[in-house]
C-alpha cells in the first residue's frame, strides 16, 4: 500500500513528480478503436517490443487490442507466437486484394483479448505496388475501418522507414507513439519524423497527433541515459511520457519465447513498466 507521502516523493526518471496512474475502469462495451502508430525510422529502438508489450498490458486491463504488424520482417508476429513466414494471408492480402477483410487475415495471440494481423516479406512488395494505387496513402486506413468497432485499441508496428507504408500507418492513425532509445544520437532523425507527421496531418489526416515519446532501454546507472532523457525533456517537454522502459535481457528472452514479457515474466520490472505505460496512456486519454 502506498501512502500519500510515498506519492508526493515519487519522481520519474527525469525528476518530475510521478502521478499515480490508476487501474483503468473496466469497459462495458468495446470500440470504436483508437489507432496508434508506433513509429521511428531508426531500427532497434523498441518499436516492436513496445507494440507487443503495451498491447499485452492493455489486454490485461480488459481492452480488446489488435496489433497490426506493418514491418516485412514480421517481428511483432513472431514475438506473439505467430510464424508469419509460411502464411498466405497477411496484412499484404488485406492491402492488395480487393474485397479482403480483416476477418480473413487476423489471428489470435496467446494473450486473451489480443489479436494480430501478421506480416511477412510479401509486405515489402506492397511498398512498390501501392505507388500505382488510387489514394495510395489511405489503403491501410480503409482496410482497418471495419475492424474499428470491434477493438478498443489498434497498435501499428511500423517498419524503420518513413516510406509509403509508414505514411499509410500515419494516415490510418489517431496518434503516434515514438519509442526512443536512451542512447547517444537518439534524437537524430526525430525532427524529420515529426515533420513527416505534420505533413501527413496537413495533407491526409487532420486528426493525427503525437501522443508521446517513450524512452526505452534506459539504464539508470549510466550518465548518458540520464542526459539523453534530459535533452528529450528540454526539446519536447510533456510529450516525454513519465514511463521509461529499463534495459533488461528479459525483453530479448521473451521474444525468443514468443511471448509478451507480461506473461513470460509477469512480476519482472519490465512487465510493470509496460503496465504503467498502458495506465499512463489511458490516463492521458490516448487509449481506451
Ligand atoms: N528495454 C529493452 N531492454 C533490452 N533490450 C531491449 C529492450 N527493448 C527492446 N530490446 C531488444 O532490442 C532489440 C530491438 O528492439 P525492437 O523492439 O525489435 O526494436 P525496433 O522494432 O524499433 O527495431 C530486440 O532484440 C529487443 O529484444
Ligand atoms: Mg520492429
């Protein structure tokens, strides 16, 4: 049990007072979904890890969650126990085949309430094939429309690029969540990412906004982890979320086990961190 005194003295990793994020209220019914694109054109920053574990944490809180794997590497699919490499029906089918429905391509994960639309290398062809389509930027948005009523949150795990697939994710989304590795050069490229988000908002999707920046792979023992977060705070203020994800080998371990950390190591600090991220987003109104 925490007393009010504990609350007052609790601070986040950049020294701001850490609010209490209450457990989300149970939902009486589901949908319409809020769509969040997890975006950063840098690879290896924790997009896929955040998609999987935030999705699993929201599902634990009773939310119906759909993860859209939107990276031809298929890491989100694999991490959720779906081997996409021998599947015929993937997000590629949904994008490119006329009449294809979400129901044709969606799969359950091992986590109750968490479904996934898998991706594999076929998706890399879509990037090229979409160029010739009418309204090529909004193909994913249209394809997901029918699923919005069934889910509370849809998370899109983007590939590390700002190409046409990512623009499709941004056009479909209400919000963008930017995972940022607490590492030197982490901020390099973020300005370009934000510029891309602003262009998509101006030209294609006026509802789009940046939900926040989440620090990942944070090591409180290193000075530069702290310095990186301090610089993000300076540059982006309250867009830097209070929740910061620590660096731990439990994340790669849980990927190998093809499970979210919330079920692979449910009491580990990494699992608690993603549950806190889920509660913080709900408290900010960024997730149902
Ligand atoms: N907080 C963390 N601590 C330690 N390793 C992490 C953490 N988050 C992600 N990783 C590992 O770093 C690698 C890249 O993460 P990933 O989520 O795949 O990044 P991205 O999708 O941005 O390329 C993976 O091997 C993953 O297991
Ligand atoms: Mg990834």
